């Protein structure tokens, strides 16, 4: 049996895969209590670009870490010439750190 978090993750991911007619890359977000991780996955399922807040040594809040991760991820995407993506929030509610990461990506040039 799957718990509600796993079911929600599968539901979100499957709807993204089914509705992704243009074969855009996905931004997949994972978070822990201390850090946030984001990666760009192509339509074949391979991870292209990764970014995380593990390398930040500063004492900053979680939302500020998420903004920095989003900004760095968008810069790496521009270097790889990836601009159109789909945001896969997984089992997380679009709120707080997840929302901050998404908005930082949008502000720095990614379109989703």
C-alpha cells in the first residue's frame, strides 16, 4: 500500500508526463529538513543539471537557500541552452521553499 505522500507524488508525476506533449525537460524538486535539491531531467529520464543547497556554508533561512538554488539552476540551464521546462513539485505543496525556488527560476530566465 502506498501512503498519501507517495500517491500524490505519482499522481503529479504521471499527469506531467502525460500532458508533456512538447517533450520539455522537467525540474524535479526534492527537499529535506535542512536542504533543497533541484535537477533537470530530460524526457528520456536522464538527469542533465543538478543543484542543491548542501554547498552553502552561510547561515541563511530555508527560503533564501531555495532562492539561491533556483537562481543557480537557471544560470546552469542558460549555459546548456535549456529555457522551456515543466515544474515537477512532486509530493510537496506549492508553498514556501518550493514556491521560492520556482519563482527564482522564473525570474532568472526559465519558462514554465
